[in-house]
């Protein structure tokens, strides 16, 4: 994604909260597991911890009105979705999930793009 790309507007009511359902899954690190244990069912698969999904494949924290029931506490992977930083050598490339239908907003200005890159960089902890 570069400046000029359409900006993101979440269209959960139209897509049915696609990203909160299988085959997407939410992996949790230790801190995320600790803060969500009182609020959600967490599955342990060896060293991997996941937010449990219901029989229909929806995240257990997804509400009936297609919102995140713990938005302020949601895991990092959810907070940075639908963006991802991919590294080509040392250079970070801002990528988006093409499955998300929300890239329909006004084109990103250079300043907005820079702020977005910084925000995703912080969320992703500089990891590629
Ligand atoms: S982030 Fe994208 S895929 Fe997820 S609910 Fe919003 S529009 Fe749908
Ligand atoms: S934690 Fe919230 S944002 Fe993440 S998948 Fe579950 S409902 Fe969606």
C-alpha cells in the first residue's frame, strides 16, 4: 500500500465480520492470554494459545451486532488487521489483506499513510 491507496472503513455489517470467523484465527501471546482468560474461552494447542471459536466458526468475543465484545482489550493481531508489515530486507512494506472489503474510503494522503505505517509498526513491534 502506498499513498493514494483507498483508505479503510470497516464494513462489518456488509461482510458479516468476515475477519472474526474461521478460517481466520486469533493467536494470543502470553500477555494477551492473561488479560483475556477472565473474558473468553482460550484453547491451548501445545505452545499455541488461540481464542476459541463457536460452532459456526465465529470468535467467541464477536457480538450479535457484529462488533468486538472486548474491543479495547482485543489482541494485537486483531488491532492491526487488515494491515501487515512485510519486510523486504530492512524496508517495511505496508500490506493489506485483499479479502477485506473495507478499502473503499478516500485516498490516503502522504501524512495519513505515514501515520498508518507508524501505527502498524508499533503494533507489530517491528517484526516482519
Ligand atoms: S475489517 Fe474488513 S473483513 Fe473485518 S469486519 Fe471490517 S470490513 Fe469486514
Ligand atoms: S477478539 Fe474481537 S476483533 Fe478479534 S476476532 Fe474476536 S471479535 Fe473479532
